[in-house]
C-alpha cells in the first residue's frame, strides 16, 4: 500500500507543482495582460491626447488663417485703393501733359499755317517768275541756235544747202544737245 501511495504522492506533488506553475503562469499572464492593458490604455490615452491636441492645432490654424485672410483682404483693399489712386493721378498728369502738348501743337500749327500761306504765295510768285524766266531762256536758246545756224549757213559762201533751221533746232532738242554745244553740233551738220 505504501507503494501505491508513493506514486500517488508523486503524482500529487507533480500535480501540485504543475498547478503552482499554472498559477504562477496565470499570475504572470495576468500581470502581463494587466501591463499590456495598461500600456494599451496609456497608448489610447496618448492617442486621445494627440487627437485633442491635433484638433486644437487645426482650430488654431483655422483661426489664424481666418485672421490672416481678413488682414490680407484688408491689406489688398488698401493696396488696390492706393494703386487706383496712383493710377488716377498718373492718368490726370498724363492728360494734363498731353493737353498742354496738344495746345502747343495747335498754336504752332496755326503759326505755321499762316506762315505757310505766306510762303505758298511767295512760292507761287517765284514759280511764275521761274516759268517766265525759263520761257525767256528757251527763247534765247532758240535765237542763239538760229543765229549760229544762220551764221554757219552764211559762211558756206555760195554753197547751197537745203537745211531748215527750225527742223535742226527740233533735232538738237530731241538729241538733248546742250546750248553751249550748239556751235559744234551745227558745224557737223553743215560740213
């Protein structure tokens, strides 16, 4: 009987040891689980804290953005007003300068117009004089030509040459013979 109790005792001791190990393992697991739960809870608390902080930062950023937008809009309005005012002043100055220049041009144009009328009248008179002088010069050239041709004809001393002096003059004009070259040109015709 003692032999049977010994294996039972051993079994009981083994079971007791196993139970103790299981209890220790259970305590350790509970501790680990508790630590994990605590760590998880801490992580959750930290996440919640970060979320709240993020929401606060977003609100701050939105508020700052709204304030900056309002400031920029006000600043933009002021800048736009200032630029418009500068443009108005610049345009007024430009218009004033342009009007002054235009008045000077109109005044000068009137002066020139009056002067031009006088000049045109003078030019017309000079043109008429030049036309008269040109006509007189052409007549003098024709008389000069005729006198040279007549002199050349008279110098032929009895030779009969049937040349029309008026036709010769027309031929000289058509050939663009200059008046100072008339004597040589005429002599070539007669000799």
